[in-house]
C-alpha cells in the first residue's frame, strides 16, 4: 500500500466529489492520506476530515504565505487542535521567497516559533521551502529542529542539501514534479537518496504528475510518483511502496499496520 503524506483535501476543488476521490485512492492502493493545514481555518477543516474519515489524518499549522496574519490567538487555537488524537504533525511551516506573500522577517519568526511549538507538543514538523534553501537550513540548525524531526515536503533543493537534511534525521518527500521532463535536479536527488529517508506525496490539488498533468491532483495519483521513483532507482515499485509506507508510519507515529 501507499500513503500520500501531504494533500489538501479541504480545498474547495474537492467539495463536490470528495467521497469519489477517497474511493479512487483506495482502489489505487493508497490506504491513508495526511491532510495538511495552511492557516487556522484549513487546519480546523483538516481535523474535521480526519475525524470523519478513518483513512485520513491531520497536520495543523501556518504556511509562510499566511504568516503575516498569525498572532498569539492563532497559535493558541493551533495548540488545541494539535492535541486531537488524529493530528500527527505541525505544518506546513517554513519559508517561501518565490511569492513573498508575507514579509520574510515575519516568515522566519513564525517558522522559528512553530519549531518551538512542535518541541513543546512532541510532534514532527512538515517544512515548506521554496527558493529559500539557505535560510531554511540555517533556521533548522539554529532552532535544533533535529530534536523534533520531520520532512521537507515537495522537495526542490539539491542533493547536497538533502544530504544535510538526512544527517539531521529529516525525511525528503517527493511529489509530482519528479515525473516532469525538466526534473533533472530532482532525479539526481532521488538517485542518491536512500529509500529509508524518502516519503511520497501529491500536494493535491497541486502539482499533478504525468500522465494527468493539467488536471486536478488527487491522492490516487501518488502511485505515479512511486512508479517514477522505482524507475529512477531501478527497483520494483513494491519496494518503494513498502519502504515509504514504513517511513511514514515511523515519522508520524501512525496507528496503522503495514
């Protein structure tokens, strides 16, 4: 089986057919999916979905885009949500210097705060890093993030950076771009990355893999990511399934059986 370790099923694009989306995931062998919040509202919605559907778990936190709107009251609520049984991590948190929807200093401050909150709550972290590799690594090291552990989701950095991350005990999550024709750097990462440090995800509804590129992404399509990894590494897709599932269960403490 597979686990989609990062999706946004609370997105309005799933409002009309979520049940069908979940059925297709089961049919594709995607047994579980982790629904990730980006602000307080979407974190609440992630928790509601995890309570409703046994194949879903929730991750709660504040995305760098939304950092400027987060205050003490926001994190008081995030702390309460994180105490729920089916919440398995904090995130997605981090830095996004591509859009700069929040000022960089605020992004950095909120990122640091959430690492501290994860330490307080005993939860791993899910990291968003877009065009901010140096500052992301600096903050992870300065805040001793290896003490909480976590994953760099939808990885876009170099193999050298990935190697530093796995030295700190972090996992690297691979998404749909690994199937794109221009994914040379990501292919190199996958070639070098030990399976024991690898996760798979969709980031649905975004970043739809080939052969569905241009359409809405959904958890069933994480199988295309696993198949691409197997081709790149020259191994059976079953080996990718088995190891990435074991990795997800271990990192997030999922109360499920392989």
